[in-house]
């Protein structure tokens, strides 16, 4: 009986790992759809290599940093290291390692989370970052920064001991990735033509079908992201988490529909897609703690927040092509704080603990990412030239296109006196 339960739990964890892996296809489709066709290959290339880099670096050093052997419920440690590489303990393939899953399943499930954190940055810095600069950033961030912060809660470090709760990563994955994205955007600057004086120009994505496909792939992947975070195949716990996850996503999409219509009198599909993702990010910290009403409220609030966050970032000239900051940073923070406002852990004491965790993780993630990006900027540079940006990164970085584009037309795009391509041309290429 024990072996049968162990096999069932491990099987569900492997299925969840596969679902989280599918999220990378979702990110690739969403980000490429919301950016311009001349940068499609570049976006897809980054999203293709990031899982590979993430897994290799997590195997080499990240897993040992994230699970260094802190003592559950007692450790107030900020840093520890279990060693390089995958060191399989005795009984690693049996119930002796863990009653729910093997060492190998444990590593692969957590490794998928690590790669997801780096992927969040990709869309926010799209269309103007050098490919090698992004890859080097992702390598360092996934190897060192993400797992050290993760060890504070999931590795039984100091945040776990003081009672911080983040079930599946509203902060530890999503807002950590969001803070890193913000650092990159601030050092990169806006895309050419996005802001001219007080005017905010729309730079439209090239494929809403791809964006819709990506969003639904991400929703599917979230069943593994949150459902797998139960860390067993317990039927009651898993089914409850999946229902709460989907209720929040549904409410986020509906709320974003009304919010954007109220603000613009238009039914903006892109905002609705981000509303769905906002609901998913918002519920991730407390999916195991919430009831149906709580989940709907969290999703709805997240859906409204994401709409006005996108507008607010544009107002202060922070250029985020896919809305990653609004979805992952803003709603990741809200979802973490919501644990102290709704559900089983609601209360002022828990809210303050959640706030402390948000600040600690945020300051660490932002400052670390800023330093990494700044070093890269001062050494190899992080932004492509104006010519490369106008012509498209596909042409200059890869020598190939996702679609048949006439580069003679792209290269001769009208350019203003300050070297900026005219916004109406940027919207259509």
C-alpha cells in the first residue's frame, strides 16, 4: 500500500512537472504575439534557450542553494549550500527520500520553476536587449539569486520560520522575476518611438492569435504549477487548489474586461489576456488557503489592478512590451499580501509577515538584478543599436525571420530628426 501511494504521488508530480514545462511554450507564444513580427525569432530564441540554461544552472548550483539543509521551523538562516551538482542521497529513488516523490522528481519540478522565473524577464525587456546580455543575466540570476531567495521559504530558511506563506510562488517566482524585469527596463530604457514628448505611442503586437494561444497554454500549465505545489496527489487538496486557481483566472479576465472598457470604452483583448494571467498570479500565493469567494475576489482585484498598472507604467515612461511588470510584479505582490487579507491565514499579524517577506524578497531581487544588468551594461553593453532595433533583432541577431519580411522596406522606414523611427511605422512591422 505504501509503495502504491508513493507511485501515485510521484506520478502526479511528474505530470505537474510536464505541465509547468508547457508554460514555456505559453510564454514563448504570448511574448512573440504581443511584440512585433520583426522580433519574433529573437523572442522565440530566448524562450527556447531559457529552460535549457535554467535547468543546467539549477542542476549545477541552484538546487544546492535552494535546499541547503536548513532545519524546518527553527532555522533563521539567509544562506546555505548543499554542494555542486546533483548528489543523489541514499534511497533517493524510494520512499526513504520522501513519502511523496523521488529525488529526481523533486529536482525537475523545482528546476522548471527556476526557469520560469527567468522567462518573466524576457518579455519585459523584449525588442531592444542584446541576446547574449540577456542569456548571461538569466544564467547568473537563475544560478544564484532566485535559489537563495527561494531558500528563505521553501528551503526552510528565515522567512519560513517567521511564518511567511507563499504556496506556489506569487512572490518567490513571479514578483522576484518582476523585480528583475524592472531593473532591466530601467537600465535599458524605452523602445524607439514609444514615448515622444508627452505622447505615449502604441506599439502593437503582431499576432493576437499567438497571444491567446500562449495565455491558454499558461492557464493549462498553472494546473501543474499550483496543483503540483501540493507536493502529493492528495485528491482533496489537489482538486481544491485547481478549482481556486481557475476561479481566480476566470474572475481576473472578466474584471479586466470591465476595467479596460471603463477606462477606454474599448474591449481590449490584450488586457483581458493579462487579466487572466493576473488572476493566476494573484491566487498562487494562497491557493491552498482560499475558498471560492476569496479566490474570485483575489482574481477580480488582480484583473482590475493589472489594467491600471499597465496605464500607470506607461504614464511614468516605463516601457514593458508585454505587461510583465503589471502581471507578475504588481499582482505577485498583491497575491502575497492577500494571504493576510483573505482565507485561512487572514489577520493583521499575518499581513505584516507577508509584507515583510514581499519587501525582503523585492529589495534583494531588484538590487541583485540591477547589479548584474549594470555590470553587463558597463562591459559588453545590453542594448542593441538604433539601426538594429529599427530593422529588427531577427535580421541582425539571427539572420533569419519567423515570417517573410521585405528588409529593404524595413531598412528604409521613415526616421525622425532625432533618429527615432516614426511610431506609425513601428506599429505595423
